C-alpha cells in the first residue's frame, strides 16, 4: 500500500486483514480451509535465491517496479 501511495497516488489499503475476517472468508472459498489458515496465518516466509541469480546470470527486477507493473496490469484488465 505504501509503495502504491508514493508511486501512483490515491488511496490504497495499508493495513493487514484481521485474522477473524480471513477465517470468515475461508468459509466461502472452496480451496481454503480453517485448518490451512491456522497453520499459515502469521508465518513469514522468505527465500534466499541470490545464488541462483549469480549462477544463471539473472538481474532481479526492482520490487517496487514489479508491484507497480502488476497493479497496472490488473487495473488494465478489469
């Protein structure tokens, strides 16, 4: 949300969805279960892939540019 506010202006969500709302929405989602949410909510996951970038000689995209491009694509196709 903060990146979008800085780059695109306007109002973008900047808060996390409360857990109880996530559990409530899981009731209506066919591929999401309460059991799955209990195991995954609040867990931060990160991976170090710098070795792969060096080995494959790949330059990663700037995360801010990636977010902006993704939002622009979503807005264009809706």
